[in-house]
C-alpha cells in the first residue's frame, strides 16, 4: 500500500485552493470527546453504518453491482439511481476509517469496493442500471436518469477513501470513469456534447477529484458542467436550475437539494479561481435563501411538489417538505462559503441547519430516518428504517462521520473555532507553528467554553460569537476578564504569544428566546417559536398528555426556564413554562366559519408545559407536535 497522503477530514478539501482563505483541519487532527456529538458518532459507527450496509444488501443495491460484473445472475433491483446510496454509504465508512481503522467497517468497505471495481466496464463507465439490455441507452436521458449525479457520489466516496486510507483502488475506478465522462462531455468545439445532468452533484465532486489527484482536467470539466447549466443543457427548466446561468441567478428555485448542491459547486470554483462575478451570485442566492426561504430550523424546500423551494415567505409548517438531504446541502454550502473569507454568518447558518434540520432526520437509536421534517404534525409522521429512495440515510451518516473536520479552520497565523464541542485538536498553521488545543464545554446545553493551549507560539485564536448570543459574550485569558467587543454573529480575535497551559474562557449566555417570523410568513402570524442557544424547541404531546399543542398559548409574561433532564431522550435540556390551554369554544361545534367577533380576553386553563429540542421529537409514542406556538395579545 502506498504511503498515506496528507489528507483532509471534510467532504471538501480546500487546502490547495488559492482563493480559499480558510483551510480545514487535517484528517485525524480533531478528536471529539463531548457528550453531545460523540455518542451520536459512536452510534453512527457501531449501529448506523452496519444497519445501512445490511439494508443495501437486503434491498439488492450491492447485488446490482454483482449483476453488472457477471458475478450474480439476477434482475436489476430498485430505482435507477440506487448506486448512489452505496457510494454515500462508502463515503461515510471512509471517514469512519480515518478515525477508527480496520475492523468490521474496513471489511464491509473493502467488499463493496471490490464489487464496484469488478462492475466497471472496459471504457471506464459504471452504472449498474445501464447494463446489458440498457447499455445502448447510456447518456440518452441526462435530465431524468441521474448518470452524472451517480458518478459524482462515486468520486466523493473514492476521494474520501483515498484520503482516509491512502489506498487507490477506488480512486483509480473514479479516475477512469471521470476520463470516460470527459471524453463525451465538453465544448462543441472539441466535438463533445454540451449537456449536463438533471441533478447537480458531479460538479463539486470533480473539484474534489482534481484536488486529490492534482489533475487540472477534472477542474476544467467541473467548470464546464457549472457553466453549461442555464443554457438548456439539462432541459431548460427552473426545477433543474437550467433557466439561467448560475452567475446571473438571484433566488433559490426548483428542487431544493439540487440547487444547494449547485451552490456548493459554485463556491468550490470560487475557492479555485476567485471568480468575483460568481461569488456575487452566490451572495445573492444565500441572502434570498436565509432571509426569505429558510425555515427557523435551517430546513430548506417547502413544497412536496417537486421537493422544491416555493415563493418568498412560503413556509408552511405541517406541509413543510424540508428534506433531510436539503439541510445537509445547506451545511455543505455554508461550509464552503465559510472557507472563502471566514464570515461568521455562514458558520451560524451551518450550525442552525446541523443541530436542527439535519439531526432531526435521524432517530436517537441511529436506525430510523425522516425524509421530510415538518414543523407541525398530528402524530402520523414517523421515522422509517429505510426508503425506496434512500438518499437521506447515508447522507446523514457521511456528514456525522466527517463532522470533526467542520470544527476548526486555520489561516496564516490563526486558528478558527467554528463549532463548539469538547475536543482535542492538533493543527499545523500555514507557514506557522503547530498548535495543540483542548476544548472543554457542555455545548449546546451550556454556553461556557474553555480552550487550553498546549503548545507555545505566537498566533491568534478566532472564536465565534454566534448570532443567537444577543446578550453579549464574555472572555477571560488565564482567569482575567478581557475588554473585548463581542459582536453577535462575528469572530473575536485573541492574539498573543502563548505558553503551554494558557487558557481562554468564553461565556455565551443562553437564555431561552422567543422567535417571531417575518409578517409575510402568514402561517406564523401571531405565533412564536422557542430557541435556546443553537437549538429550536417544540412542544410534543408526549410531555403533556391531554393537551393539544394547537390550543396552547404562550403568555408574554410567562417565565421560561431551562432544566436539564438526563433521563429524557438520551439527555436533553428542556424548556418549562406556564402556558394556557385555549381550545376552540363550544360555539365552533359543527362550524368551519362564522361572523367575526371581538377578540376575547378570557384566560384559558393553566398548563405546565415542557418543550423539547426539535431534533428529538417523534422518538416516543405518536402525538401532536408544534414548533410555532400561539402568543397572547
């Protein structure tokens, strides 16, 4: 086996990108040891990955590769894009191997890689659906059949496995397939086809392949696929973001996952060449998304129809689609935007989507999944063990496996803390010293964070003050309070010559907050949501039997208290308050409409209410759930 390269721990590696100002932490440089994320990541390693492997076997996804190679005689099983679930699972396994080499994960990964390699055709093509009787249909329906999308997930899985292990078997498969694609697609002046896939993915995957191999041709091909979209190369519809070139777009539109992945690719290219016009378009799209189309949970895509974004402020709650994959797409896009300049607004949006929009998609036992993530429910929406279209489960697994790489970044002369979690980090600064840090915190339950510096040297610590921290943050260095202007939604720089044992303490006050939405988000009129720190809360019927959350009113005078309940939902901090139950009066019996009456001021029945973190809902008996609560006048 060749010597392991110096790899990177996140899905995207910007370490060699000339215009990316932040660099991710090297693979293995960050070790989580906190009580929030590490138990989840342990479940991901020991429960989620093995159970997903079994699902891929039992549903014929891996057999499809055996069929393609001739190792097994059977019919193709499942949806035509099922290969992508195997590739995403493999990427999750690869990031897991980076931290925990060998064992059952390595055995499963090696088996899958062997089946993939055996299924590759002599010209480099690999897609188990377009085999035998369908071989003549290759590239005949790019708009709908996802051939390039599948290739992209193969490339990402291959790059992850190479970075984690140094082995090249799967990377060689990916390169042969990329060369096959490059021989078919490109400028007409080169005698090639000016088309692209209906589902974005290959664009950012080719950038990663270029970074891993140093092959400029893959970067050129990525640019081609980004630029050709918007010129009718994928059918011309807004659903596929093919209505206008990316650099001229100003609102997120169409299929939510596709557009977010497209924005990821645009950010990757900005990191490579500093394209100012493209960066301007990404800024416009990000502003439209976060100020007019993003849910309070960080969720994306309001419509079941087309799994799509809707109109500005179209944010229904019970009919919210908010696909788990879309929240993951938001995390990926915000991560890439963060690398371009270290703006804390991107880290804030990443954190919001991660703790709420993504984490809700996985059950506490690590084996059940949400595809949609509504903000109101009657108890009928429950997580499933698997799906016919199983894009979300392995997508969650690969993000959790790669998560330590999102925690820190480095620049010349500085370390940046993006996510707060108890961890040990050993970071090499560009053209600077090696920095060893230990972070201690009980985040997100508590806003106290301590960094212990374990190496000597002159450098800066850039600590994020989240946008939600409206009451101001406090800093101490070696126990002495610092006069630091801590603007919410910004990084604070603490630069000094450090000695081993120096400490920095950051205190982020976490009072419960009432959140209101824009007046044009009509479904939330007269309602508030609850947040504490980065977490969105909801009221679930399991905590207040007999109370319909729709009838609950949160008085403006109610004191909201945070209490930690270690025995509840694997340990959560809940919010407690005295609410009022105001069900419809008896005059509504049998009626849907009536003449309007003056608002009543009579109080409802007092009720002691417990709100739980949104990510933890639907892990107990079915019942109603509500994020947005009525407030009194």
